[in-house]
């Protein structure tokens, strides 16, 4: 079961508590059905739950009977297409007329006469998502979209969302193969939208996954930083050990000043330690910069020896 399908199951389980909510949600599902207006099928979906919900909402709204039909897709016999039809509404035009649309409309637009108040906005957008929406699994990406075949309808939705005080999201719109896609790409905007239309658990999953990703990324950055520092320390230690070995072979470490001798011996005994750790081992302890200064003198003495041998 896809993440988007789970979100729609959560939304389909929400009970409309007022007739105005029933009307708004049924209207959202109807107007965003991507079928032609003369089509006998009123809604086509892959979800039997969504189809049954649509049938129930329209029955409450119109008092008519609506049939849910299940057929196999020809290209993939394992996939089912569920359609909703009604003997009282022979095509989508007749149902759209019930919602106040004229047959001569060139492009569908939102008829706000179907909204009793702003409280109708959540069920309307919920219906739109159930009909033509999709949300990507947050494990893969952050993406939510509504797809409409009508540009003006898509623009009306953008304008409607901008009017809603509870939503601070700013969806964008693109043309994709003749359809108009309203989409959100940020996790917070997607979570806010889903919460507004009633999918709180789905929104929570997205928020939780973002938190997990944030912690994981922070840990990875820390590990990468520590690995880089360890590699840097190891490379520096190797150069220092070569220098100390050169001094040992040429003059013996005893020839070094006492503070350099003590540090050279410590480095040979603690090859993986950082300069700060070496400084803490000295008696008395000195700072990292102090250790670095002494180690630089050791390296310079070794460079002189190597230059003499060339």
C-alpha cells in the first residue's frame, strides 16, 4: 500500500458532521474528477474506499442511488478500476449542473455557492485531494500535488488556499502534459496542508521522518568531520614520525633539547594521539599551540638533515 493511499484512507475515514461539509467534500471530489464532462462515469479511482465514500456522500446530498462498479484494467489485470455511476445522473454534466455549473462553460471554475462558509474549505480541499491528489512517501521525497485538467480551476484553488488564515503555504503550479499541477515541495507546507484537510496522522509521519533525517544527517556530518580530523591527524603523525626517525638515525634523540626530546618520545609512544592530547601528557602540560611550536622545530631539524643527504 502506497503512502498516498494510506493518506487517502485516513481522509476517507473522517465523518462530515454537517450537511454543508457533505456538500463541500462531494463537490471537491466531483469537480476534480479528471473525466470528460459528457462521461457516464462520475468518478474513477483505484480505491474502493474512496469510491464508496463518494457514493455515500452523493446519496446523502441528492437522495439518489449511486453504483460502485469494479473492473479490471486491460493493461494490468491485477489492477482494478473502481467507477461510480448513477441512473439519476446519466453523465458528469448532469451532476455538475446539480452543483450550479452550466453545460456551456468552456472551463470549470470553483462555484463558491457550494460553500456555506469558510468551514466548507477543509472538506472541499479534502475532496479534491481524494479525487486527484497524491503525496510522496517522505522516505523518498517531499512532494504533494493536486492535478486538474482546467487551468482556471487550478488557479481558483491557489487563490482559495491563499485566503485561508490557518495555511501559510505557497503552492506553485506547472503544466504537465496538458494538466495543471498544484504542488508543494517543503515538508512543513505539506504537513500543514494535510493537517488542515484532516490527515493529522499522515502529517505527523512526515514531521517525524523529517526529524529522523535531521538527526541522521547531523550524525553523518559529525562522523564525516571526525573521520576527516582523524585522517588529518594520522597523516600529520606519519610525517612527524618520519622526521623523528631521521633525527634518531643521524644524531640520536638524546642530542635534542630536553623539551624536544620529551615530545619526540611521546609521539613515538602515542602515534595516534592529537597535538592537544600530547600536550596534556607532557610534564608540565602545555597547550596545543605550544606542542605545535615544538613539533615544528623538530620537523625543521629533520629537514636540515634530509637536505644534507641530498
